[in-house]
């Protein structure tokens, strides 16, 4: 039951993270059109990485549920991985912008 709730609530977290990633583009206004490759990689990473991690861990959790194994920890690990990747992309973006 907890896994199904996590699977259903995770897209809301992904949506919020993606909006923050899209709005982080405004931080690059100070560097004009020459922000560098780090910014070009960081913004899509912030927008799409939460969804990619959610998709992977959701499939993994569903497979574990079908096999009648515990799967709540899979979603929590996915949340941790998505958070680390997202924070790393934020750090890269704001360091490269200066």
C-alpha cells in the first residue's frame, strides 16, 4: 500500500522539481548567450532527471510488487538518487553562472 501511494505522489515531486529547473534558467540571464556547456547540460538534467529516476524505480517497484516482495524502500532509494542528481545539477548551474 505504501509503495502505491509513493508511486502516485512522486510525480507531484517530479513536477515541482522540473518547474524549479525551468525557472533556474532565469539565473543564466547575467551571462547572456555564452553561459558554457555546463549550463547547457545542467538545465536539462534538472528538468528530466527526476522523471527518468521516477520511471526506473516505478518499474522496479512494480516488478517487486508482482513478485510479492517489499518495494517501499525502492521508491525511497529513488527519491534519494533523484535528489542527489538534482542538487548536483543545481550546484553545477550556479557555479558556472558565477
